[in-house]
């Protein structure tokens, strides 16, 4: 009888310990989000003109350190990400969660459209793009 109680307590402590570790792993590992978008027309992002399929990655850990947290990569369907196009520190803003990635694109006097903000589907934060 004592053996069953001891084994039960050890199992319970083990399960609680694993649960505690797993719940903190997300905080330690940081959060990285990504999305793939296709710019059918040329779009200005900061000082770069981008067109075609692009992989956008946002890294919360880099953002918390004040580093460039958003990176755009040229994306080749079937092969994956290619060269880095641009990287910058975004301006986060709380918003309602969206189901799909949304892009806020505005017209400019030069005629080229400019991406001013993006929000990755499932996230409650939009990411503003600096002018320079």
C-alpha cells in the first residue's frame, strides 16, 4: 500500500514538473511568425521596391532586444526562401486578431504603392514599417 502511494506521488510530481517546464518553454524560446505573400505589382518597403512572392518573418525575441525584427526574403515556390531583400525594426501596434495576413498598402505621389503595415494571420499585433 505504501509503495502505491509513493509511486503515485512521484508520478504526480513528475507530471507537474514537466507541465511547468513546458509552459515556460514558450517564454524562453521566444516567438517567431512567418507568412508568404505575393506582390503582383511593385511595392515599396522602406527604400526597396519588391515584387513577386516574398516570405515575411517577424521575430519577437529580436524585437525585444531592439534589433531588426522583420525580414523579407525572396521566395521561390517549391524551393523555399532565397536571398534576404530587406530587414528592419517594425513599429508594433495592438489590433484585433485577423484570420488571414493583411497588408496595408497606400498610393504614393510617385505612383508606386508603399507597404505601411502588415499583420500576420492569427496575430493580435500589426507591424508598422518605417519610412527609412
